[in-house]
C-alpha cells in the first residue's frame, strides 16, 4: 500500500468536496487494503467521533485491520477520535449522526435501525439503482424517518464508472491479454458497460459490445458472431440477475468454447456458473466470482484514489443530510433541500 500517496489524496479529496464533519459522529467500517481509508477520512474531516466496525474476512484478520487503522490514525494525529469496534453496540449506534452502508456495517436491518437516533442519516456509497434489499431495510428507514440518499458517481469531477473500465484492463493484463489489437467483447449494460467499451477502445483493442440493456442475449446469432474468435470476454452486467454463461444461462461454456477455444474471461459483475467455467479450464479473473448484483473486484484494486474519492463524496452527502436534519427539517424537507443544493446527492427517483 502506498501510504505516502494516501497521505496526500485524503486531504485533497476533503478539500475538493469541502467535507466538514465537525460536530458529527460517524459509524463506518474499518477494512483491509485501500478500504482502510474511510474512518481516517471522517476523522481528518473533523468528525468528533468515528466508530469503525471490523471483523475477520477473506481479505484480512480483524486484529490486523484494527492495528493498521489505528497506526495510520496515530500517524495523522486522529487516533483519539477513532474507535474500532467488533459489534453493532446499541449505546454506540444511539450516538451516531451518519451511518455508511459499507461492507462490515451491513446488513442495516430493522434491529440496527431501531437503535439509531431519529436524526441519523444513511448516505449510500453508490448510486441508488445499485440498492439491494439484502443490505438495507429501506422500508424500515422510511417508516422511522431515517433519511437515505445515494451518491451520484457520475457527477463532474467524480466520474467513478470510468475506473470500472480500467479495472477490467488491469485484470486483462494479468491474463496476459495485451489489449492493443486484441479482440475483446464487453458484455453488460448501463455505465459499467459503456465505460468499459470506451476504455478498451481508447487502448486500440478490437472491441465489440453486447449491450444487454437493449434486450440482447449471448445466445443470439449476432452475439455469437461477435464472440467468434474473441480473445477476451469482459463481463460487467450489474443490473440483470439472469445467468449469462452456464448450463442454465444464455450460452453454455461448451458453446462459448466452440466459438472461441482460446478465450479468457474478466468477471467484474454478472451471473455466471463459475464452477463450470473453471472445470473447463477457461482462464478467468479474479479467482472468485461474486453473486449477481455484486462486483467480483472493486475499484480499490486499482489503487486508493477511486475509494477515497467515492467515500469522501459519500460522506459529503451524509454531512449535508445530517446538517439538514439537525436544523429541524423533517426527512422529506431535508431530502428536498439536499437534492436541490448538492449535485453529489442522488434520490431514488420515485
């Protein structure tokens, strides 16, 4: 990890988004790798108290994450305001103004929501179309008046979806696909698909796009024609839960290999039968594929900048929400104000 670079990127992001959390308490996660940054951003932006929950995962041990988080906090003079916790303690939850929806904080269920104070707010560290019911009980938040808004990742200066294309590029290089003059087929929809196509095209790949948002399927003759002799398929389907590749999918692994016997796969998102792909010895990265609706690898794998930018912007949305609620505005009034005044904030469009 390039700590010296992070030491510059965090203050720069705080300045860019004018983040000021003074007088506010934050509940977020302490995580491994580049995702260590969130409680540090909150503390460096002036939060009175930051509670960061962690636990063991395949990415790292809780004890190691705690030690590294506090080591950086001490280095940057904010260790007195960050507390790493292992549970969602009711007496802690009752203090917080801003709750992030990051990994170790989830699920944000009815039981957790019951311990939050009425003016607590929940900024989502992604756009609202990425909402998943398993992660957040949105109906309960609305019932009790907990304000929830998303972060506009396409806002000028943030533009986070472009990183998805570069993430695919990095994995392609790891598969020893040179990109330049290589035949690449991107499969997906929305900003994930569009940004990936742009990046591969910029690097002069022979790139094709099967855009699933238009109702296309990998099983159509036009899609099969595009897949023929492809060197790399890039899967970036974050919307549709239908199986794309597999015996129950739009195309089987055997059918795919008939079209392109020497194919490799980059899997950012999308429903695939990974076991069948691995059994067929198709080179595929990353080593494990996430469930539909989740990313197999996030932009933090590229480096710290996209994580710092997104989480700082998300905390800015949280700051605006919290201050609006603390002035006495009800959730509906506060939401209208934040969406009017802060382009970074995103509603649910209902």
